[in-house]
C-alpha cells in the first residue's frame, strides 16, 4: 500500500511540476508513472541503460519534491479538495426551506464545478 501511495504522490508531483523538468526527465517520469513501465522497459524503449533510468528517476523525484517543498501546490490542492468535499457533505445534510433551496443548489453546483475542474 505504501508503494501505491508513493506512486499516487509522484503522479501528483508530475502533474503539477512536470513541465519544469527537462524533456528527457519528463519522458522517463511519464513512462514510469503513467505507462507503469519498469526501469528495464524504459531503458529498452529509450535505448539507455537501466542505471541511466534509475539515476534520471532519482534526480527527477528529488527535483519534483524540491518544488513541492518550496511551493506546496500539491499539498494546497489536496487540502482545498478535501474542504470542498466536506462542504458538499454538509450541504447534503442540510434541510433548507423552500426559499433557501435555490441558493443551496447554486452552492452545490459551484463546489461540484471546483471539484470537477480539479479532477480533470
């Protein structure tokens, strides 16, 4: 399970900060994270050594983690998403009067739009 959580976290980092990597590092990370290829499969596909893939992955992970440590975009995104979901849950628990129902519906739609945008 820890490996799965690390993979999900790495995907988030790549989504947010991937364009800041060199093209080579982006490609290696894409193959590793999105295509779920092994280091040997990546090496074969890119005609480099497995050690080259290992080194590239390590450097890219360090670079991505450094960006997150400094900027915190992934951490902020996850916190905002969790809060938006809590708001939706709270709205679902409410029993508004007829007069309040349109406002509640607009609030739900706005939160749904926020969450959809974050998940696309």
